[in-house]
C-alpha cells in the first residue's frame, strides 16, 4: 500500500483561487510541496460566490493543473475562507469533573469545549472553527493541555469563527460540483497565523497582518494562543487604484508599476530614475520619477495600517502585541514593515512565510501569494485532520499524526 498521498490547500481569495498540493510521506514523516498554482475567478468577490458555475470552472482548471503537476490525484482537500461575513470571538466553557479519580481526560476537555460552543449565533450562520486557547483547572490559569492532570473544575477559553451558511454552502457546492470533495473548511487566517508565527512570537505577543488584494486580515496572539482575528474588507488593490488614477494609466499597468518599482518607505528608493507609464489609451508612454510613485504609495499604505490600528484598538488587546508579522502579496513590497512599525507602534515587524519546519519544498512555493494555501496543508497535516478524513486509505498510523492528538469534529483541541 502506498505510504504517500496528496493533501491540497485551497485558498479562496477575493478574486482568485490559489492551491498548493503536498505529498505526505508516512514513512519519513515529511510533508513536501509538489505543486502550486492560482487562477483568477470572476465568480468570486471578497471571498463570496457570485456565480457558482464560474467558480466551479475556475476550481476545475486549478485543481486539474495542480494534479497534473503532482502527477497524482488530490487525496484530501482543505479550504480556507475569508470575508466580511466571518465573525470571530472568544467564549468561555466549564465542566465539572464529578468522578472519584479526577484525572482529566480528552473527553472532559471536549465537554468543556462543547459548553463553550453554546453561544447565540445568527440564524443563517454556522460555526466554522473552534480553537481552544487555554484551560483553567480549579482556578489555575494558562494550561495548554490538561490531559492527565487532576482537578474538579475544568474551564476553557475558545476562539470561535462563524460564517454565513449560505456563503459557505455555495463555496463548497462550487468546488464539489465537478467531483472534488472538501474535507475541511477553515477561516484562512487561523492556519496562516499558526504556521507563520514562531512559538516565541506567539508567546511574547504578536500581530499577524495578511495583506491581500481586496482584504486584509489581522490575528493577535498573546501568551501562546490566538486571542483575536478579524477581516478588513479592503487591501493593497487600493494602492493599484491610486497609481492608476494619479498616473492616468490602466489598472493592469498600475499594478505592474506597483509590483516592479513600488516602495512604501523612502530609504528603499535606490535611485530617482524615471519609469515609463503607458497612457490610458495605451498609445503612448509618459515618464514619472520613482519618488512620485513613492509619494502615491506611502500615504495609502499608512492609511491601510491606520485601518488595521483602528481594528486593533477596538479589539481589547491593543497594548499586548510587541511584534508584527506581515504576509500576503502586499508584504512583498519593500518598506511595508517600516510603515507598519511607525503606524502601529510595534517594536519590530518582519515579513513572514510559512515555517520550513512544517512543510518543505522548492523555494518558489514559499512566495507570499501561496502562504495561506501552504499553511492550510501544513495545519491539516499536523493536526491529523488528513488522517481523520482518510483513515480507510492507510493501514499504518505514524508518530507524526498520533503524537499531535485526536481531532474532534470541528474542534481542534490542540489548536493553540
Ligand atoms: N511584489 C509585490 N509588490 C507589491 N505588491 C504586491 C507584490 N506582489 C503582489 N502584490 C499585491 O498583493 C495583492 C495580492 O495579494 P494576495 O495574493 O495575498 O491576495 P489574495 O489572497 O488574492 O487577496 P485577498 O487576501 O484579498 O483575498 C495585490 O494587491 C498585489 O498587487
Ligand atoms: Mg489572501
């Protein structure tokens, strides 16, 4: 029996689908990226399906291209969703251990988590992810894994993400229509933050900012656990719009100028040479100085981070993060980290990519545009979700999966 299979992560972005596929090798305990691709999708806007047929067609072309590059079929598919219909919050659950032995079991943990899930959610919404943050045993706080410890009162804080059932069903339908099966759905920020931040950063207090095209996402980790997450419904495409408007050039050219010459902070301006800018009708070009482009970009980037700051200020955790980590396409622009330090008042900001300890592969797969899809694969694999969905496919259970523990339906008990 084969000891490898293909796990795919599908990142549903604002106007595109991105997929990364990796081979899980159960003999060597490695997860190796084999393929990555992305396709534009007109059937999506801000992570919501506007047209099932268009979205299905985009999914088929993407997933078949990825399967072709791997030379194998996808064995398990995990989907990462975004969008302003998603809401995240924290809740508290308790469970009394009335047995004589008082030794806490995974079942007790699950029951405490179940109680924390008992929250009023909007009629047409459903819970997507429940991530236990930390447990308390008899008022002793900050316990990450209480299994085997003794106590009478077990409490848990959980991070819950809910989303519109209709939007989620439409997405699943669009992917499954052509014959693929969605094995799990996550709020994309959750695996991304988990895989990009180091354990030290999670402990010390850190903020992940995912700079996408039409959206930005913010996640805050404190004391090792995810405390806050939120999507903001606009992103780095606004920089493109500003360049297009102020330089009188088509959006496509504006985007190219941004990605090729754009910097967000003056020290990254290597020279003040001129850039050729096509006119709106495409018949001629005019030249502008690189510093002029910087003067367009910098105020917009400052404004984007001001919006992030507003969200963080309202989160209840504004004084906690000391470091920032940027990801997503926008993080590729030189100077982003400098503006972020200045606006958010963080001690240090870096551009991050998915940890090479979690997943290995050619350098090109670690480009920021693939980060969420890559993180989805690594997250699902590390937490044994892959095995959960494919039990029948493998005779041999390996250390890599079993040491990370059991996964309950929709609840990742080691999801800190
Ligand atoms: N080298 C670069 N320099 C500056 N900006 C870049 C660069 N590469 C990509 N971008 C910008 O990053 C944005 C796209 O980021 P990403 O690929 O993470 O988006 P997405 O996941 O599709 O969008 P969203 O997260 O909004 O759904 C676009 O605005 C793009 O122009
Ligand atoms: Mg994205």
